[in-house]
């Protein structure tokens, strides 16, 4: 009896590699603009699916790390970016509103001064 010759099958890394590429592109797209959710959303979904495929191909550690990144890192980054950019936007809006309020108060003050000058010039004591 001859021993069976076994050939070593190459380890399949395509799913894990593709998942990391999709995850990286999703992170970059999310960082560029939160409004591009129709691009980074599907990329994260594909990365999530590919992480499960990688685990099925016995790339358990790589698939699990990718799965955790898709489920934890991506939402945390979204929340952080939303908070930071939302705060910056609200500060800019607040500055514009303060400038408008100061301009309106100055215009009202100027109008009252003009009305006061007109009242003094048309007062009865001026006709005497």
C-alpha cells in the first residue's frame, strides 16, 4: 500500500482581504462626508458578510476581528464624527446668529436715536 499524497491547499484569504478593503473604503468615505451613507453603508454590509465568509473558510481570527470592527468601530466613528462636526456647525450657526442680533440691535438703537433727534427738533419748546 502506498501512502496517499496530499497536496497542501492554499489558505483562502480572499474573503478576509476583500472585507478589509471594503471596510477601509467605507471608513475613508465616511470620514470624507457623513452624507455619503449610500456609499459607505453598503461597503460596511459587504465587509460584514465577508467577515462571516472568512470565518467559514477557517480564517476565524481575521474574520472575527473584521466582524468586530464592522460592528463596533464603524458605528463609533460615525457617532464621533457626527458629534464633532455637529458641534462645529452649531458653533458657526451661533456666531452668525449673534452677529445678526448685534446688527439688528445696532439698527434699532440708531433708529431710536434718530427718532429722539426728530422729537427734539419738533418739540413745542423749539417753536417759542
